[in-house]
C-alpha cells in the first residue's frame, strides 16, 4: 500500500437514527438496538479532541509516538496514531486521515494503517 495517498475510513450509519459509528458494527448505542449498519465513507478531515504521547509500548512500536481522539463532522470520535510529536500538536488542531506505518510486524516489516496528520492549527 502506497503511503500518503488519499484514504477514506469506512464507518457505519444507523438506518434508524442516522448516527455514524467507527468502526462499523451491528449495534447502535443511540437507539440501543441491534441494527444492520449501512457502510459509509467518513469525512477525511476532523478536529483533534485529545492526544497523548506514548513512551512505553511493546517492542514493535517505535516510541515515543502520539495517539489521540479525532472528532469527525459526522459526530464520530476516532482513536488513532498521529504523525507528529506531542509538542507540535494542540487541542482543536485540524487533521486529516492518511496512511502510514503504525508499527513493525514480528518479522520487521512495516505495518501500514490509517493515522492522522495535521493540516491546520487550532
Ligand atoms: Zn440508531
């Protein structure tokens, strides 16, 4: 998978109340009902709600790295790694989803997944 190409997160949307969730699941916490969530592409940009720097992690993670919660316009809060040092981030920063290495695999390869990078200051 190519890094830094345009990438979308696919979440779910409740057919009853239209609430969005990520990841997609078979339960709506607003309706308190088992539902058949529709698959929907989520917005690629959001706002940084909180973050923290991780210094202690299993050896396949290169520490320190930063994780945080990102709020998307669909009212979904996503937990992900961020492509920045904590010192370069502030609550409310604009971020966008991207692909990048999140850790090494057991054989030393690069494990690529979604993460977020900053596009604008709070
Ligand atoms: Zn619902």
